[in-house]
C-alpha cells in the first residue's frame, strides 16, 4: 500500500483540526433589536449599537457587536460580558416567526420564555436578519430543542412590558399565558352558551324578516311587470310596422333610449322604483343576517368543541402524572 506524502498527511490533519475547532466555536446571530424583562423590569436595544446572539449546546448569550461573540465555547456558556446569558435548561418555550420589511428583506423574530424557577429573566426577544446564521440557528432549534418550540406567534400581552407588574410580584410568563388562555376559553364557552339559549328566537326573527322582505319584493316585481307589459303594448301599438322597421334599422340606439325613457316615465311613478330598491336592500340585509347567525352557530359549536378538547387533555395529563411514582 502506497502511503501519501507527509505534506498531504500534515494538511489533512490541519483540516481536521480546523473543522473540530469550528464545531466547538459557537455561532453568532446578527441581532438588530432585543427586548429583555428581568423580574418585571423591561429593557431593549436597537441596531445602532449592534448585537450578536451566540449559542452552543449548553446555552446562549446575547452580547454587544463589538465583543468577540464567538471567541470560545466556554465564554458563550458562561456569558462573560453578555447582556443575556443562560443555559438551555432555563428556556421553557421558544416561538419563531418570519416577517418581511419593504425594500429591506426578511427578518427572524425569536422569543424565549424563561419561566424556570432559578432564572431571573422573564423572557427575552431578538430580531435578526434572515441569513445563513439564522438558518443554522433554526436548524439547531429543530434538532436539539424540538420540545421547546411552540406553534404560532408569541403571546402579545404575556411578552410585553404591560405584564411587568405581574412578573415583579412573582409571576411567570408561563403562568400568565396559561391563565389568559383559560380565561379566553371560559369567556368563549359562556358566550356560546348564551348564544345557544337565544338561537331559536333569533332564527325565528331572522326567518320572519326574510320572508316578509321576499314577499314584498315579489309583490313589487309583479306590479312592475304588469305595468311594463301594459305600457309596452301601448307604445308599440302607436307605431306602424314600416316605421318601426325603418327606425330599428336606421336609428336603433335612439329608438332604444327613447322607448326606455317613455316606459320609465309612464310606469307608475319613480316612487315605485325607489320602493323596489328598498325591498331589494331589505332582502339582502335579511340574507346577510341569516348567514351571520349560521356562522355564529358554527363558531360557537367549534368553541365548545375546543374547550372540551382542552379539558380532556388536561384530565389525561393529570391522570398520567398521578400514575407516575
């Protein structure tokens, strides 16, 4: 077996060493905006200062852009000189969302919930440019912390400065968002119950209005149709067949406009036409009200189903936790 030259073996060892060092070195995410809440005290920073979010398998750290954010793995884990530094054990939930700014590009919003008892942070949010580092960070979250990822966007109130009074008194983001979700579900159930109690009377009233509007519209259309036939026959009888044919051939647009005008003038009066429009609008409004009632019924039923599903999951989770030793 022929061995490669020593220079090639040396270059191969250097390449493997550089690859290992690159794997150990934490990556940095270019941050344009950050928001942090510490025990109810809210702070933030914008892109003028320049920030970087470095992460490793052990933790993550938010530093100033002028600092060496990717200096070493130990510094990123320990958070030396960092604005925010915490291990992944303190992160209880992560929300990610992608948005676009006009003539600027894509940006990634990442919100970290830190409801661990040993963590002094309530939450922190970063906004970063969508580049290769952002893609690597999303891939890292999917591979290493799939259980912490949450669906949708972060809760607005729970991750804002308005909830600072709750966090300063000992509350956590997780408790606030869970209780707000339960309160929202409870209000939806109460509204659905009240809606179903009034559903029968509402449908009866909507049906009566729709029937009345359709009857009035049909009556107006019937009267106008009979009046139109009477005046049309009277207008046609006043012309001779030769004159009618000649005018239709030579002055067709003029004849059409003048005939329409005469019919409109001799048809009852303009008040009848306005009443027809009124009845037509009443029919449209009645149909819209009936559709809204049906849509509200379906939505209320879905709210009840959603609440029942949540209660079932909570009961199963409680039963599972009680079975564990």
